[in-house]
C-alpha cells in the first residue's frame, strides 16, 4: 500500500511546475554564485573602479576596444573580469558547502514542500484518506518519502554543478572527498529533510498551504531563529560560556554554520537535534492526521 501511495505522490510531485522552477532557479544561483567566488577577479575590478593602476600580473584591457571580451580579454591573452576569485583554490566540497550554507536551496525546497504538503488541503485529496482502512499515516508518509527523494536529488544537483563550476573557474577539480565532506553532505541532507518535515507538521496543523509556505520561508531566511540568536548573544555575554551557542540547536542555523571541517561536537549536536526534530514533527503530523476528522 505504501509503495502504491509513494508512486502516486511521486507522480503528483512530477506534475507540479514549482518542482522544476525551483530546480532551475537553484541551478542558475549555483552557477552565478560559484563564478563570483571562484573566477571573478575582484582585485582587477576594484583597481579599475578606483582609477588606479592594474596589478603587474594582470594584462590591462582597454574598455574602448570594440572586440573586448569581458570574460577573457581581447584575443585570449590577459584578463578582464574572469581570473582568480577569492576562493579560486576551493575543492568541489568547499564550493558545495558555500552553496548549501547560503540557504537559498533551503528556501526553494521549503516553498516546494509547503506547496506539496498543502495540496492535500487545497484540492481536498485528504478527504479520500479514510478509504484506506484507517491507515491514514500511509498518505502522509508517502508524501514525506517523496520529498526526501526530491531533497536528495536537489543536493546531488548542487554537488554536480559545483563540480562543473570548479572545472571551469577554479584552479583545480579536486572533489575534496574525505570523511568530513561525506559527513557534511549527509548531515546537511538530514537537516534539510528535518526542516521539510517541520513544514509538513505546520501545514497539517493549520490545514493550510499558505501556513506551510510561510513557515518554510520564515525558517529559511532566519526570521524565526532571530529571537533565539538574540538570547544566544545575551547568554554568551553574561555567562561567558566558551563554545556554547544556541545556533547549534536550530535547524536552519545548523545548516548555515556547518562546514566540512566542523568539530565533532558540533556535528553530533546537529545530528541529534535533526533526529529529534524529525521524529517529533513526523509523528506529530501522523497523530494529527489520525485523530482529525478529515471530512470536515
């Protein structure tokens, strides 16, 4: 039964325009951002803007030349905009981390999740769940598994685009695969899925697509974590607790602050918090689904 529902939900997700729109937007964001951190010659541009002399290791390109190629000089020699970016020597794992840490991907996934969970209530599909012999959890579980697949595909796409970006703009194409980068990949995936399930809980609680999307956006941009971050600052200033931060317990901040080289304590805290939030949100939604009169 669950497998049949999973196929149905995968089909429904594949028919949502936002599924592809968000993926395309993310692909463009990754490529543009990766270019600016890997291959945008900031020193050269600042020199031109300030009217100074061009660094000795950079060939000046007269902007009045009609055949100027701002992405590679005039005749293949020299450099205009493209060159050595601030993070030109990144590994692929580091480029991937910088794209994930920006939380743009989380925002786009959150919108898809809110719309997908909320479709049950906007289209009244949820009213059909009682026909499956009281196993209402099957429908919600299938939706969650579908989004878990989508999130994994999203993360893999970002990694592949980071690889391509390194191949084009960075000094090397070193994947940077080690224990730290592998743990980072799966932990950020786990935290993202946790946030998705939290969105599902809010959507189920209020029976509203708008509520789920709004919650997802607020979480992604850090609005809901702002009071906790202020409290974190107060606690740190008052008690001088070395190494303590409430940010390590907030899903969106975990995603933003984690790195491929984060210390083990931070990684463990992030993993434990993600599991706790996931279990609480998932089973909270299941309980609501079972107890609620879905025909209302």
